[in-house]
C-alpha cells in the first residue's frame, strides 16, 4: 500500500514539475530567438510583413523584405519620437507600387522623411523615419504594429525605457524595437517653442525660404566669421532642438559641402520637416560632436553668411 502511495506521489510531482520545466524551456528558447541576431524566420510572421506592406502602400510585391523596425526618442520630448522602418524591394516593384522616396542628398539634410539608396543594381533599400507631425497616419500605423509586437493593449500605459532591446529579427535581418522615455508636453511649452521660431534673429537665420535667393556676389567670410555665425546656430539648437555635441568646440570642423537648405531651425511644433531642393547649394557645414558620435551640423550660405538649415545626427 505504501508503495502505491509513493508511486501516486511521484506521478503528482511529475505532473507539477513537468509543466514548470516545459514553460522554462519555452521561455529560454523564446529569449534566445528574440535576443540573437540570427533567429527563425517564423518569429517575424507573414501577417506582420503584410501589415508593413499595407502601411507603405505596397499592393503587390514578391521582393519586399523588412530589415529594421525601431521606435526612438533621442531628445526626450514627445515631439521628437519617431518610428524608423527599413526594407528592401526590387526596383521594378518599387516603380510598380508608385513609391516615392528621396535620394541620399535629401535624406542627409532631413531629420525625418523617406529615403532610398541602391543596395545593388536590381534592389532599393528604403528607409521611412516617421514622426507624428511628419505623417500622423503612418506614425499611428507603426505604433499599432509596435504595440502588437509587444502585446500592448491600447488601454495599457506604456513605460518606455532608454535602453535598447532587440526584439524581432530573422536569419537575413535584425529588427530592433527601441523603448525610450516619452513624457507629455504642455501647451505652454509649444507656444514658447513656436515663439522662439518667430523671433529668430534674421541677421543670422533665413526665416523665409519661399522668397530666399542666394546672392551671386560671394561674401568673403573668414574662419572667425564662420565660427561666430555657427555659434549662434549651435546655441539655438541646444536651447530648443538638439544639444548633444553642440558645446564641444574642440571637435569642430568646417567644410564646404553640397547641401539642401531645410527648416531645421524654422520648423514649428505642428509642422513637418521640409527641405528646399530648389535652393541646393555648396555651403559651409560646421560640425560638432561628442565622444559618443552624436552631434549637430550648421549650414551657412557662403554667399550671404546666413544659416540655411542644419541637422542632428547620432543615436
């Protein structure tokens, strides 16, 4: 009788312990899949891929392949948060689906937008970097996919973290989801922000690009002149837009480069990033960055000595 009791106890223990072991093994495998660069294709479901196609307006494609998806907020305020989505697609299918992405010269001067480059002679690599103000519909669609990936219900609060985590990938690509703190912004903050744009010093900044013309008579600018003008830009960027690296004078470089003027300094809260390709020019690009590789670029028209845009770069 005692022997039977021991057998019964053993069976009960097995029934209790076995599921725990199986759950632990499952979680271990799942952790391995989502934290390694190379994982099974099944983790990134075909259903999700189809949803990404829908967001991009791709109705038909056999070559569409996502390569990266992340949420980022590099400077804190909600205004700066964005989703970045990258994918490959054949040039033929790019044309068939009437996609319209900018080239590298446009993207280099834009904080956000749509960009493509050639991966090879038959394939484009497309990047969509989307803020809520740039394209709210697409931003909301990416947010929905992000929440689905993380199993976040709409009514649940999302606690973002500045640490990055790789959460989805497959054998041929690594897809990362970046969580960062995204506090709400008061109306007063944005009124002050827009007021600062209205009060930009026109001795240094171009504020009306629609009527701006670069002078044919080249203005002679010394290095001291360029540095003085750029310093105004760095201070404005640090105070209102992005500040990482803006004070690192020792890292400063000055180069003549071909740029497209943009509204880096003149964009208001509810406005999208915008570039002005009709004003494309060779300008002084003054760059500062910190030890982490994050920095600011100031664009100065050599013919007028006015700041015609800028860019923030880095993580």
